[in-house]
């Protein structure tokens, strides 16, 4: 099955993603620097960009910068004058991401903030930068439920929350994601008794369960999307 998903990703990359030197160099430099090979695939980057354009995003929050690859995809979708804030806990990753983002000409659009997200998120709330039109969560999996809670707090009505690689092993080489307790906690946040702001869910992956009264509306590899 892993080979099949890899083939699908490659097909999408070959057919809908145009060659892009800034994106290609961001991946190459991340690999050279020894960053984990867990950036979103090109097809998923394209999807994130489409989603940002669908909501006419002017403000985007990304939790987990890595080498800045997904930030470049998202920032290019912003409306003129838009802003993307990306949170990264690792200083080496943040430094490389800033360089990759600057090469793409987006240094005045993307603000990479160094520090543990659970510490920087309250600061963002205090700054009253939001509400955000799109929140992309692709960070340490055990804290995803807490990130999701912050996403609900910081996002506007009609926004999109996207969580990459929810329910399966990252086929580009990451370790097993999350533990059952984390899954259970994340699921509990989506139940209608917990939050009436969540209007629909898309739960992707081979092991996607039913979450509360929300059945999966998709059963494919990729991002988990929730729209409120």
C-alpha cells in the first residue's frame, strides 16, 4: 500500500505541480542540512495553496515550519497585504526556513517564530493578530489536540483547519504518528458535545474512525480538514 501511495503522490507531482526552483531548492537544502524528510509532498502543497485561495486567505497560521516548504506554498496564496505566521521549535529548522522563504521572495510575508508552539500561541492571541483564515497543523503529534484547541480559538468563522498526516505512518520516512490516547483526545474535541463550531470533518488515512457523530467524508491519504 505504501508503494501505491508513493506512486499516487508522484503522479500528482508530475501532472499538477509545475517545476519551481524555490520549492525544489527548499527541499534540497533541507535534505542537505539533515532535516527530517517529512515535508508535505508537492501535491499536498498544491492542495494547501488551493484551500488558502478558496477562503481568500489574508492571515494564515502554520504550526510546524520545518524547512519552510509548506509555508512557501501557503504564502503564495495570500491576498495582497496578507501575512503568514509559522511556528517552529527548532532553531536550526527556523534558520533554514527563513533562508528558503527569503529565496522565494516571501521574507516580508512570512514571519517564522522560534519557540515551542504552546508558548508562542498565547503570545499570538495577546497580539490580536487574528482571526486566521487558515490554520495548518504539522508539528509534534502528541500535542495536536492542544494545537487544535488553539486553532479553534484563533480562527475566524468559515476558516479551515488542516492537520497533515493524521492517521497513518508518514510514507516519506517519519516514525509512527501519535498514540491511541492522542487520537482519542483529538476525536473528543470534534464531538458535537465538545464544540458546536465544527461543521464538517474530513478524516484521511487508512485507519480513519468515526469521530463522534461526524462520519468521515473522505477516506484517502492526506490532510485532515475541519471547517467551521
